């Protein structure tokens, strides 16, 4: 993640998606995974504003969590 390459936004997005998946697979019990996902999604929003997430590759639940993080960081 410390590499400042052009794929950094994609890396943050999919790392966040992986944490979100672990959160949902735990039945919503492992809230630390949710917080890690939200942190990655918020970092992505700050560092790569032009990034457009690949919506076709994630579940609606993960997309919803991503949208929650983005709308929460816009405040």
C-alpha cells in the first residue's frame, strides 16, 4: 500500500472489500473488520478522488458499505 503507483486506489478498494467480506462472513460480529474496511474506503476517497470502483466485481452489501464510507467522509 505504501507504493504510490497508479493502482493504489484499486488496492485500497479491494483490501477494503476483503475486510468487508470478513465482516459479513462473521455475521456482523467482527466489527474490527468493518472498521478496517471503512478506513480503507475513506483513505481511498481522500487519496484517489478520481478513482471509480469496479462495481461489477463486488456484492451489493460491500457496495453499500463503500457508499456509507464515502458519504460519511464527505461531511
